[in-house]
C-alpha cells in the first residue's frame, strides 16, 4: 500500500473553482466513506479549507487510485470531472508526505507561515478517526505532520508572518499598524458569503469594527452570515444583510470593503469605486471634513481628455475658447494637479522645436485676456526668453510628450475607503488603487508583501526541517513495513523451538522440570541470538530507499507463510483504526 493525495488549492485553481468545489461537513463524511469503500483505497482523510481541498488515501494501485480519487472529488464537490481535472494535482509516496509536511508548516499557504492550517489538519485527522477511515499510515502521517508544523514554528521565526490571509490583508490596509486601533468604530462591507468571506467578517468583528454589512448574490446566505455574527458570544458588532444590488449605495457609507466571491468578472470596477468615493465626498458637503476635498475631479483617473485636465487648471487660464489638451506637446499625465500647462514653468527646459510647438498651441488656443498695458510682441518675446532662462536654472526640466521622464508622484490624500480583494480572479479592478482617497490590497499585493518579508532564512530553515522529517518518516514507514515479516519469522522460530522441546520430552520422559526448563531456555537463547543480528540489520536496510525488497527476501529465504504475515498486518491496522481520536 502507498500514500496518494489528489487535490486542488489556491496555487492550482481560481477562487471561483475552489468555492464551487467546497465541501460541506456532510459531503466530507460521505466522501471519506465512499473512498474507503472503493477498491484501490484502504484508508482516507480529507483536508478541506478555504484555499484547498485534498483527499489523502492509502492505495494499492497508483493509476487506479488517481482515477478513483479524482472521480470521487468531482462527484462530491459538484464540479464536473472534465472541468475539475485541469486544476487537480497529484502527489505520491514521499512526495505526498513532503506536500503535507509543507502544508503543515505554512509553506504552501497563501501567506507563508500562517498557523491556522495546523488546527485544520488536526480537525481532518479527528474526523477520519471518528469515521474509522484512518488506519496506521494516515494516523502516523497526520500526527507527524502536526509535530513537524509545531517544530517549524518553535524552531524558526516563520510564524512572524503567521497570520491568516484576512488578518494579513487588514494589516496591509493599516500599513502595518495596530489593526484593532485602525478598525475601531469603522463600518465594513463584506461582499460574498462563502468560507473566506465568513472568515473576513469574523475577523473584522474581532478587530472591533462597529458595523458589518454582508452582500451576496444569494440573499439567504448573506442573512445567515449576518445572523451568526449578531449571535456570536461577546458580539459588539451590528451585522445586517443586503442584496448585491445595494453594494453601490453601501460603498458610499462604509470605511472598509472586503470582497471574495466566485464571480468570473469584476464585482467592483474602478468607475464604481470612484463614484462611491465621489458620492461619499458629496454627502459630506463642502467644508464638511477631510472627505470634502476628495471630489469627483480628484478621483477621476488621469487621462488625455480635456475635461479631466481643465479641472486642474487655475482660474483664468482656460476660457470659453479652451484649447484641446490633446494637442499640447507636454505629457499632461506628468503635470501636477493645479499646474497650468500654459504658464512659464510648464515650458522650462524645452528644446527649441518643442518650445515653438507650445507657443503655436498657446497662441491659437487660449483666450486669456491681455493686460491693458500689453507690450509689443518683441518685448514680450524678450521677456519670455529671459523668464525661461531664469526658470530653467531653478525649476528644471518638465517632461515632454516625445521623451517622457520620471517625475515625483503627487502626495496622495489619506484614504477614506479601504478595499481588500481576496478573490482569484480578482473581484476589484486593479485600477482602483490609482484613485485618490482609496487604498486597495489584493492577492497580488499580499503575495508581494509576503515575499518582501525578511524571512527568507526562516523559510530555508523550515524547508530543511521538512526534508529531514520526510526522510525520517519514510525510513520509519519502510522499517514498519518489514515488521510483520520479522514478527512472522520470530513466530515461526518460536514454533520450531516448541516442537523440538516437545520431541525431546517424548525421547526423555524422565526429564525433571528443572532440567527441562534449562534446556528450553538454552534453545530459545540460541535461536534469539541467531535471529537478532539478521532482523536488526534487515530493519536498518529496509529503512533505506529501495529497502522494500528485504521483506520479500526474508519471506523467500525462510519460506514464511504469506497468510501469517498478512494476519500480523491486519491486526496492526485494526488496532490503529480502533484507537480513540487524539
């Protein structure tokens, strides 16, 4: 028998598929029962979390096992096998052990080092033990995985990034600050009611938000989640459910929005987010606080449209005969807000050809009134040349459209709307992060933040721990594999000793008890000494890679009864299956 795992996770499948393939508790129980009832599998355990669904089994045939486990996953998840297959991965024997140990240490998590997975592995083992689907192999495997995970967290610093994905995302929104202090009193919107969204809602409630609004396409699920939040012990948050059609309106009044749905397209476009921030500012009124300065002009993405740039020009620089900004030779996207594209500073550092183009554009397009004491064209040109020379020395060069140069970004206002996108593919348009007054954190930015964390040495150390533990586990399993054969050999030797002592008693009927006991003990010692070195050595050899053949060699050399060996194995498996859950 050999260990096989078939599954899918956030690394192989989008959230939309993971959410559709999620297994309820009843579905997990039925899956375990059907797996052990299938021909290739003798043991089974399911690890089902927000980001992974994995089926572990002890199988006697690899290809038949893969086919059977894949089919069972498809049947119980409700996702067709043809659709599910491209997202499935398969690990076998030592690779399967390595995979589970890596998962237990948080190396395979979306946020490296998170410790929540240990509790989920423990629950999976307990469920399999309760249903008697975990035998010797899976009991040993999952218990050792828990020990390896605990060792990784205790011997390394990998748990410095050991938050759940939601917690890590909230920390990024708070820019690494204290999440409860940041969240206190805020109003939150949770879009979606699946497992990840439920975790987000619970995490926000614990963080101290004042209100949580749950929106979901299936309104009943949103209501159930809101009810759970309201009925939770020590609940200090007010939760309510709204239909998805109300998201736009709710977005104008909340401070935080977390989205994790199974939608294939965007749930929140950049335009919708901009409108929400603009509506929020309009609701606050002019001069009504910090939000009032974030009007529609500031949240509109920069583009080449004249209307967008006209909003940034100072009074008096644009009139009813306003020119088309697209014709301006300047790179307008690099121009700071409130910066006149026709003033002296705008043309500082231009070469002669571009300066001439700019002058033509200004002359033809502007209707700025001339001063009553306007000087002659020659005087104006002389003054302009002098102003340009002075400005070049102090201001520096402004990027041209033809040769753009990097410029310092404008100071962004403090965000008034925080967005956390936990979906794959994304729920929220990535362009929203460019909007003033908005802070967006998504899976991509979370991955970058996690990768930038100063824990490369810790990850390497955990990987070494996993490699060592996989080797030790494999050796122990291979040694355990030969144990039934060794037990059968010693049983056969004991039977030979008993037979010879009985024959001796028949030939020497007058042998007293003292001498009979002495002779019996001597024969047993001789047999034990003859078997000791070979059995110890064969266990050592069997623990090495490729050592499985030594059990077959022992059975052949000593002509052991295969049924005797099998009976020993069955007795051990029965003992493991009947053990109480730990």
